[in-house]
C-alpha cells in the first residue's frame, strides 16, 4: 500500500458516469487505472474513452474505488475489502453512514474511507464521462476509522481530480445533505406537483421564481429512491422541520405575519450560502437587458460590457413566453453599474431594469 | 372617456417602482401622464425621472392607475372611482379578488379593470423605475364587470408598455398565483429556514440545486405579508396540498418509493412550465465549461461558441466555492452539441461535462 504515492494503482468498480469520469481524470494524470463493471458493455465503453484498462493478473491495486448505485454500495465495498485484503477502498455514494456502519461490522474500517464527490447530478450517462467532472466541486471525505495513510491516498485522488476536499464524519455528512440536498429535492417536487390541474394558460403565468424553485423537480426518480431509503431518518427529521414551518403559516390566525416571520428566518439562512470562492455572497448590482433571441446577440451584449471593462459576476437568461426576445440579467460590481447602464444605453441596448 | 384613443390621459396614484415605471413607459410613448403620491418627495422624484407631470386643474384623466401597496389597493381604487366619476380605474396589486369584491359593492364595477403586471419583484426602489420593466412579461387583466371600452383602454396601456396581455377572472388569477408564485415563496423560505443550526462548513456543501430552490428566499418580507393576507384562502389550500405531499413522503413505510412517486408527479407538472416563446420546454443539450473567473473570459467563451454558429439557448454560471474558476453551463441544440464540444476543446477550453 503506497498511500503517499500520487501514482498509486487504482481499480474502479462501476463504469457509470462517476466511475468512468474518475477513471478518465486519473488516467489523464498518469495514474495506472483499471475499470470493471458487471455490465461488460459498459466496461468496454469506459475503457474505450480512456477511463482505464482491463484488470489483469498483475499486482493487486493500491486503491479500489466503488462507484456503483448507492443502494448497492455497502455490499460492493465489503466485497472489495475482502477481495483485496491489502488495498484501501473508497466509494462515491451520496449517503455515507449505512456504508460506514456495514464496514465497521467487518473489522476492516482502517482500510475504508467514505467519499462523496458532489458532481452535478443533472449530468447523467456514462458517455458524458469527463475527467474534469469534479474540478472545483466539493468532495467530502468521511474517514470513519480509516488509517492516516488510507485517508491520504483517497485525498490524493480527489486532489488529482481538482476537487475541493472537505473532511466530515459520516453522520454529520448525512444530516447535512438531508438539509442542503435531499429535502430541497422533496420540496421542489411537491411545489411542482401542486401545479396539477392548472390549465396550460395558467401555468404560463410562471415567473423566474417558480422556474428556479422547480428546476430540480425534473430530476430522475431512481437515484432519489435509493437516497431516501439510505438517509431516511435524517430526511424525515428535515421534512418534519419544513412541514412544521409550512403548518405554522397555514394555521396562523394572521397568515401574513406568520409568512413574514418565516421569510425573515429564511433570509438569514440563505445569506449564509457561500457565493464565489468561499466568500460571503456579495450584493451584486443587477442589470436586466432586453436581448433579441438570435445567434450572436448575447455575445454582442457581452462585448458591449467588456468594452467598459466590467466583469460579469453572474448572468441569467429569462425567455419571454410570447416574444422573440430574452431578458438577460447581468450581475456586476455595484460601483460599476450606473456607468455600465449608461454605456449600454448609448450603444442602443434596451435596459428592462437596473 | 376616450377608451379607443391610445393617447388617453392617464393619472397614476403611487410613485413607487411600478407606478413610476408605468409613467416613464407611457410618457415615452407620448401619452399624457400625471403622477402623484401621498409622499411629496416620492412624487417629485418620479416626475424628475420623466414618470409624468403634476396633476393640474385641466380635464379629468381618462384612466387612473392605482399603484399602491396591495393592502391599500382596494381603498385607493374605490377612492379613485369616487374622485373621478367618468374615468376608468385599474390597479396593479398581485391579488385581485378582494379589490374586485370591494368595487362590486360600490356599483361602479363597469369602470374598474383589475391589472397584475408580473414584473420581477427582485427589482425594487422607485429610482429603479424603467419604462421597459413590463416588456415581454405577462400582464394579467381581470375584467370582472368592466365595460368593453374600459377593458380596451387598460389593454392599450399594457400593450403600449410591451407586456403580454393575459385575460383571466380574478378568482382564477388568485388561485393560480397561489400555486405559481405564493406557495413557491413559502416553500423556498421553509427550505432555507431548515438550514438553521448548520455550521458554515456544512452550508458550504450547498450545490446549485439548493441555490436555485432558495434564491427567492432572499425576498423582502413586507409585500409578502400583504399578499398572504389578501390571498389567504388560496394560499392555505395550496399549502395544504404541498404539506400533504411532504407528509406522504415523511410517513411512508418505504420513503424511497414515496419520494420516487412524488418526483414522477412533479416531473410531469414541471414539464408544462413554458420555456421559450410559449413553446414547450425543449430538451437542450447542456455543456459545462470551466472558465477562469477573470474579465473577458466569458466573452471569449461565447466568441468561441459564435464561431461555430451555435446559438446559446440558455446559460448559467456556477461559481466554485474555493477556486478562481466558474462553471458555465451552456444549453444548445442537441444536434450541435458534439461538434461544439469538439471545437471548444480544440480551442483549449476545458469541458467539465457535456
């Protein structure tokens, strides 16, 4: 076990999006990687895009990365610990406690480090595998009872892939993601489901707020079925909290005051969600520009912005339901906003709001 | 009352963002506009930015637009109907039934048309007034018992401002916005409030999903207090629906299957939210590109895209919490995606996912 060696040999079990992306990324960095899948076609496909070679009869790998669906992860991790009795094993499931508990029962916990690379779930399909999938994304390490060398090896993998490593114990990870990821999914789906029965003309009143709240309601249900089962207690507790707050508004004698109180509480929490580079979210000035919905127009707008030497900190496009224009919301440094608006108007852009 | 005249004279009561923006927009189109506010400074400011003149002793206006906070709208509409017994009156409040009911009781309903211009509430402050605020946004007309000429006059105003006119009765409007706007606000705030107690390092695990769901949780509570009071019955019914769905998940013996079922229902509803130009949301291909967070880099990326003659249908920027790069998600026609990725890679762009 060469835990300090950044070129340790890696074997990946599971050639889906996450497994294949790890393989592509590590192989590109020169790590010796093999990849397998119980579906031979998936394994061949992954190898074909450079996610690693076929396992041979040579030396045992230093690290096994189990990248199977969350419901199958605990069993696969234990099988890997048994099959490679000298190797470090990690996995990529989005719920960590059930796996840690199952591993502890085997007495092999010193060789197991839980991982949760938080790559966007909106991407799917193994053909979409990219070595840079994890770059600049959080990668949670749950060391549990792992040895220092085992932790160092898994950290080296995450860092080789450009991820931001965050160390957290499994119980805390699961309680946190129930609130930051799992419950928001349930709430978004419930808000979307409440549109049932509206006519198409009614739904057309949807604004950007509804679009934002329900974007993740378009998620595939399969993985969420697993996640809810594995993180049931934490998700139940978070839903209890959210339902309690909704009930407080629904049952209030003065619904207006109850909602205002809830909004105040939510505002102070949402302000804690980090913005850029771990810094506190800044109050950018927003400028909304009307842009013809034609190729090149967005580019032309950003050219106009660049000519003023203003950096666009954020950008959102809202399409008009019935007109051939889009509303482009630019977030810029407040100190630059007024001059930028003047310059854009001078160049003929229509400003919808600033 | 010259309801067919697109240059009918208009008097605006209330010089906040909405009132002043209507004034600026109509005045720019050559309509004779006056504007007043019980706060003299606000009225002077609005007149200073071209939102209309001071009311004189001349002819009575043809149309009164009441643009006061929602809780004060019914009283102000009735006062306007009394003060100008020949004029048409409209208002801009986001809940319509209480005003329609109050007006009906006066017997003057033929002169009243309810309006709800659905301009982004994220913009605030009268200094932000812009005549184009309503362009390409829905503007709901609730005719109630209004005469045809009264309806035509208010429609002419909305169209002069470039809005998409949608006609709907007040009860239906209020039931609809409870589901498309008011309940999503409550749910977003409840999801945000459930982050209470997490450490800053935990909140740093927030992904784009949580950011999207909770964006409107940053809203100001004051207007929502009014809205909840005025639309209490509809909001209560929608919250009952959402709470019921959340309870079904929380109480399920198999939480995973219950969540998967809810996600399936939500998916079919969210697919009905119109995308561009009233068309059904298309399945764009998404390409995520790693972009250095420096002025001009986003522009350089879009230049690369434009060189391939690919139109960017949508664009979202996600900032990395700890690294000086952003992830830019481009939505493009699926048929163009593969060639675009190849071209971007050839130009040296790093693709995080496609």
